[in-house]
């Protein structure tokens, strides 16, 4: 891939990630006061990291005739962003507990998970751990979703 094309791709990808994080921030602001602190903290940290990366990419000049890096794995990109979009939808409708399993399953498959069964087990375990840790042990009220009274 040519350096200028790769630079454009990095900037576009960074802007897309930034847009998703801003969407998460806006949705997180609508959560009740108790369960929104952690998602907002993670989201703000993500926005800062993406902004720092974008500034470094924009400030770095592209060398027009230089070929860099390997080909982009578009399947992983689409699956990971699809799982993020699905996470937002499931979180809004059904709640944050079930949505945690969705993001684990989708991200696992996007980043090289070979077995759907193992990813499914990891997703179910994630849902159980989130429920037991946050709801039962720490008594944090997680967003239940609009279908369950959110």
C-alpha cells in the first residue's frame, strides 16, 4: 500500500473511531448517574487516545512513492465495528450486562477467534462475571435497557 493512501486510511479510520466514541459518550450521558461513571471514563480515555493518534498521523508527512506495511484485513475491521454497533443497539434495548457478551464475542471473532463455541462460552462467562461483579458484589446499577425499564 502506498504511503499517502495508508495515511488517508489511518486518518479516515481514526475519524470513524472518534465518531463512534462520541456516539458512546452521548449515549453514556443518558445513563442514570450511578452506572454511567465507568463507561464515560473509558469513553473519554478512548477519545483522548484517538485524538493523540490523529494528531501524530496528521503531523507526520507521507512519503509519496514509498510502499509501507501489509494489506489491511478488512474482515477484522468490519466485524469489530459491526460488533461495536451491535453493542450500542443491544445496550440500548436490552442493557449493558448482555451487551458485554456481544462485544466480547464480536471482538474475539474479529481478532482471530477460531472457535465460535469458545467465543460463545467466553461471552456467556463475561455476562456472568459482569452481573456478579458489578450488580451483586459492587451493587452498581447497570443500565437495564429500554425494554427492561431503562
